[in-house]
């Protein structure tokens, strides 16, 4: 399996903190030298390991924001 390279361009914020020390974070990440995308996933306390997550383009984040804004929370 080829190595995945990533560069955390901007650490935007922590969405939640887990009991095991891992945090679910929203970051702007460049994967394998591509344009950065917004990324939500779990990270280990020292940020050396990551869990499965989701990466979104700017257009997808805008659409997601519109959907969330319409929710009655």
C-alpha cells in the first residue's frame, strides 16, 4: 500500500474530545500534494496517527453549512 502524504495547512478547531485522548478535529489538509480540503477526523494526542474521516471541498463545506443552518436545533 503506498504511503499517504499529508500537510496540515490550518488547524481550524476541535469538534470533540474523546476519553482516550484522541480529538475529532476540523483541519485544512493537503493530501498527496493536492489542493487543500477541509477534513474532519480523529487524531491521536501527538497527531502522529489518524482515524478514518471525511474530506470536503470548499463548495461542499458551503453546501453543508447551508444544510446545517436550516436545521432546527
